[in-house]
C-alpha cells in the first residue's frame, strides 16, 4: 500500500495468424499498458513495421462520437464499459453505419426544419402582438386607422364558403383574423395585418371579394380579445413545437437498440484497433510490449500461451532495466475507502514509480488538520450527513464527484472527533471536553483542560507541523534508498544533512523556549548540531562538480561558485524550514477563527434576546444562519488549507510527481 | 484611486478561467466535420454554449440559435461592466455599445429593405436583439417608421439621433445605407479612442494598441467594400477611413487600395514587427492583386491574435486581459456562427475551413 505496485514489462512475439486471437485476449484481460516496441529497443526499428489495423481507429472514433451525439439529443448515455464483451466484436462496415446515421440525421433535420417553419409563424404572430401593444383601444384604431403606422386593422366581409381558402392565402402574411358574425352567406371579419404588408394584403382581399363594412365599436370587440386570440394561436404553435421536439426524441428512442448495437461494435472495434496500433510486425510474426502489475504476470502469460497454443515467445523485464525509468507506469494500490485521498494525491501528480505512495499518510494528516481547524461535533455531523446523503443521491455520478462527497463525509467525521475532544457542539458545551476547551481558550477563560491559552494552541500546531515535516524527511530518505539516489540522500535539502540541521534547529528552538527565551544550548553542542552539517554541505557543490559529466573547466571562478552555492543552500535550508514549520500555525489560525465566529454569532443572538434574557426568534435565526455560514465558509477554508499544507509543506519534502499513470487498454476504459 | 491589483485582480482571475474554457481549434474542426446542423448544434450541448443547443432543440431555427449566441456575448460584456471599477467601466461600456449600434444598424437595414427597396422583411424583426444595452431603442418603431427622419425622432434620447438625421439626406441620395453605417462605425471608434484616452498610462497604451489593430481591420474591411461594391477612387475611399490605426498608414492603405507595391510594404511591416507571421506572407506571394486587401485583412487578424497572446503572457493586471478576453470570445463566437450557418447551407468542409 505504501509503495506503488510492482510492475513488469513483457515483450511478446506471436505468429502473424494468431494476431486476432491475441488482440481479443489482450482486450478481454485489459491488463497491458502498451508501449511501442521501438521505444523498448531502439535498434529494432528498421527490422519491423507497424501493423495497420483493418479500420482506422480515428474513423471509428468519429462515428462512435456521432452516435453518442444522438444519445445526447435525448439526454441518454451510451452503454457502460461493463456491458462490453469481446465475443460481440464483429467486423465493422463503416460505410453502412455512416449511411444509417446519415439517414437518421436527415430524419432529425427534417423535423428540425418543420420546427423552424413553425418558429417563423410564431415570430410573425409575436411581431403583430408587439405592434398591437403599441396602442390602446382597438375600435379607435378601426375608426382612424390611417394615422397608425404599424398595424392595419379592418372590418369587412367575404363569402362564408371562401373562409378556408382565405385563411390559406393569408398564411404567409403575419395576420390575425377574427370572425365576429355572419350576415346571410357573408362572414363578418376583423382582420389585422402589418401595414407594411398592405400591398400584398390588399391583393388577397381583392381576390376574395372583400367588402369593407363599417361596424359599431361594440361589435368589433376589444383589444384584449384580439390579444387573447393571438395568444391562443401562439400557444397552439408552441404546443406543436413541443410535439415536434418530442418527435425527435421518439425517433431516437425508437432507434436506440440499433444505435446501441452499432455503438457497442464500434467501441469494440475501436479498442481492438487501439491494441493493434501498438503492434509491430516482421514477415511472419507480430511483436508487442507493455507494462502490467507483477502479480498479473501469470494470468497474462497463461492467456497468451493458451490463445497461441504455446506458439509465442515472452520476455519479461524489470523496471530497473528500463531505458527511461520515468516511462514505467504507476499503479497505486490503495483500499477503496482511501480513494478520496488518492484523488487528492493524483490531482497534485502521479508519484514516481517505486517511490512512496502518500495516500494513506495524506488521509491521516489531512483529517487531523481539518479536525483541528473545524473542531465542532455539531458542524462535523452536518458535513458527515451531507456527505453520506450526497453519496447516496449521486451514486451514479462521476467518480470525482463521488470521491468529493466521500471526502466531505470523512472531514465531517474528523470534525466530530475533534469536536468531542474540544467539547464543542454547534458552539455549545453539551459535554465536557476530552482534551481541552477550545472555546474557553479563545474566549480567554481557559475552561480547564490540558491547554489553557492561545499560545498552547499555537504550540500544538507547530509541534504537529514539525512532526509532519519530519515524516516528510523520513519518507524522502526511504525514497532515496529505494531509488539508490545516494547523493540526494545525503545532500538534498530534505536529505540526511538537511534533516540533521532541521532536527538541531528544532532542538535549539525548544531549548530556547524552555529556558524562557534567554538561553541557547551550549556552543560546543550547537557546533556539533548545526556547525558540522553546515560545513558538510560545502562538499555538495564540490562533489556535484566532480561527478558532473561532461566536467566543466575549472577556472578562477569555480571556487567562488562553490562558495556562493553553499551560502545559498544554507540560506534556503534555514529560511525554508522555518517558513515550512511556521506555516502550520495557520491550523491554529483557522481553528481560532472558527471558534471566534461561533462566539460572535452567540453574542449577536444574546443582543437579540428578550428582556428576561431568553432567546427570541431573531436570536434563533441568527444562530441558524450563523452556523450555516460557518459550516460553508469555514468548511471550505479548512479543506483548502489542509490541502495546501499537504501539497506545499509535506509533499515538497519527498514527493516526486514525475510518474505516469498505469492506463491499460481495457473494455472498461473511460471514454474520452 | 484603486491600484491595478485591486482593479483587475478579481476580473483577471475570472477572465483567465473563462479564457481556459474557450473552445479549442480541435473542437471547431470536429464541429466542421459533423454531418448536419442538428449534429453540430448537439455538440455544443457539453460546452458553455449549451443554451444555443437548447434554443435550437426548441425551435429548429438556426437564426434563433445565432441570436442566443449574440445575447450570450452581450451578457458577458454587461456582467463585466458590473465587476469593474468606475475608471475602467467607462471604457468597457463603450465597448458594449458596439452591440447597441449593431442592433440599431440591423433595425435600420430592415426599415431600408422594407420602405426603400420594397422587399419583404417577414419575420426578420424576430431576430433582432431585443435587449436594452445602455439606451432604450424602439426597434419596432424604427422598422415601421415612415422616413429616416422619423427614425431619428425615435432615437431622440440616444447619442445616435443626430447621426441618423445628419446622414438621412445622403442615404436618400445614394440609395444606400452605407454612409449611415459608416458614420455609426466612425462614431463608435471615435468614442472608443476617447474612452481609451481616459485610462491610466499603462492601460491607455494597451488600449491604443489593440484598438489600433481593430481600426486597421475595420479600415481594411471598408476598403474591400469600397473597392468591390462601390468602386470608389482612392482619395474618396481613404477619406472614409478612420485615424488611429496601429499598423496601416495612409500610404500603405493607398498603395494596397491601388494594388501597387502593397505586398512589399506589408512584408516590411510584418518582418519588422511580427516576424512570426512572415510565413503567412510567403505563402500568399502568388496571390492575385484583387485579393491583396483580403490577404492584408487575414494578416491583421493574425496580428490581433499575436497581440492577444502577448497580453496573456505579460503583466496580468491591466485592461489588456479584458480586451484579450473580448477578442478571443468574439472570435470563438464568430467561428461557431460561421460553422453553424455554413452547415445550414451545406457548405463542404474545405470551404468552411477557408473562411474560419
């Protein structure tokens, strides 16, 4: 768990006619993080050529994405990787698939075009509605229409029989037509059109034998009625739009099984092509290479032998044999419950292969820091419940979201524990603290317990910082030994000499404090503790110069360079460690701020209390709002600061984030 | 008076985050490769442009989707205005006015088409940006006005009334809106230059620089129109250009317009100030004389992109970040609009790539 997974590299040679079987088996297993054979052995380049997959991966990907586009039109997802089976892989006919998709696309486009036509009608009516709003009474308009520039409103009659074709003729012109009565075989109509369309409208009216009829204003009706009529028409059109929109959805849902089948086969072919894109071949053999966890070696070896009936050659390599150590992929092996913390680590970077995976340590340090900064059992319980509730509600969400929700729950639990230690429950002291009364300390009345003043709180965080930094140094030494980096082990800022100076500095500081800030350790001891390692550091530039290849010429300035490098190194070590250690005081700072905010909200609630001193509704509202604010604001601050301390004070001591993640080609591989 | 850090720290952080979300070229290429408008629009669903996809899904109307893109861009400007300190807000407000002027021009174009040319403008009013930016403009009133003087009356409470009235006679005489559009653009750029002059020295310099390139681009755009649609002679054409350009001197514009030695002048300019773009010139060596102005336009676009890049890698707390964001965002929106429209008209991929 503490180190990254042991990896091995396989170089396999199989016969050309076993390529298909081997490809499928590799895909089924999903174990190999492929590398090109030419990267493994540069000399082999001229003797091999790349295998050209039957169908180009890029073309398959493009069509697969097209199908996903159709799924997205109905807010649907493609099938999950879990459902993919190599047995379902069939030869893909890209031309035929494209044709089917083009047809579907054309059908969708036809419906969209119909929607567009409806939209034009909507726009026309909205145009009239806008114009209508510009003036008051309708009858006034009819009476004196010429002075109104925008709309033309007229009353008249045509034969009842012609109404339908009249409507038809007007359909291309923005208009509202209302039947307001009948007279023998004539229909009395109110017609509203845009004045700018007068020429066209008059032509239609002439064609249908429109006769102007002067109608009394009470017969014409009110503007509201026209607007109502317009609104009804608009509603109808908008309903039609909705119907057309759902037609697209129905169309795609109807095709979903076929699309799903096509998508599955495309995805399988895409992965098949990706596996083969790493293959190289000679006239009769195929060669490939990749990394896998050592524990999986027997599984892979057995599978390849089985598929090829033993007609294969497998060569295994250890990571130390790799030409470029950084090319070895890294598999972190942490239990599932640590995945939120693994996410924090990988967000920073992937640890270098063969070094310490800090995930479990981050889990501990992150939660301690969070607890110290957000130490309230009540607030913690809220976070815990929110985190757990979110995890249940968003079970199907992306893993990053799930991890974040789990992290919130963990932080909540840490805050509950810290709250119990500090005896704080929503800022109230329901139970006696197990460690010390944080509120009492901040409020200035101690409250009893192991810590009685602010300096005590600051001291705890400084000691905690020293412990974290010391742990970082030890981890760095372990990494240096594991990677045989002996020079770094001794002379790195986080190496043995650096650690020696830090330890001595801490001792001297503690001694000074314990002697009432008046006395430092004995000068001989100080020389042993600090002087010797500082002097030893003079060797660093000299040794670097001696081992550096090609060696730079020794000039007059070389010793000056040595001296300057030595001075800078010492300054960096002293100022760096001091700053790193004091940086942990922010943990106390945030914790004090948390308590101060709680105290402040209680003070406001007290001010709002009634004459008898009992809390009023206002007091309770302030307390609820205050607690919500504290949970949100302080929760976020404490989370950010914990992360920052881990990244910059802890990781900087030992973490080499130059690794690259183990990414085998697998059926369950995430789709990009 | 607030220092640059206070003025720009928040905006700078906000805009840099937004800049990082600007769609990459690869996405635009995928958009171009899609088989239909519906498929192109669907691709926007996973981006910041998802409202465009939603509108298209509801209406099937690409112009409504385009209007949504424009609305989104205006919202960005207006939001930024609220976030800025007073001394910079004035400048950004002037930048925002470009949308108001564009909207006004669109309404006047509809009026002109309907009243003067007698064309049908059915439904076109629905595609106007009906959002008050800084001045309330009665777009429906303008479309339905009897005369251009009437349009001027409707704009009484805006700075545009005088311009419209002043140009009314010329528009009638020329039977073209070009004099009015030109006057409105000139008004905008003059205001921009004036607003830029009110900024602090460092900001002023950056604003001059970027607006200078924009003015160059605007001038070249006009010269192309003068040459191809109005056949104006050189002096007449140059009379209409704007001062304040960064790279295009009057002489260079004169020579470019007359198609004499322009390539050499441009090559000298590019070689001297923008050596990164030299390849662009050599690849265009064989270009026909009629396309020279277009070529210069392309080079100026690249120059603008280079200037933006310089700003993004330089001192962060200046007006530059705002201008850079606006330019990048406008470019992104222009590309999306172009692709969607091209898809609507079934343009082949190569043709779309050529205009992007």
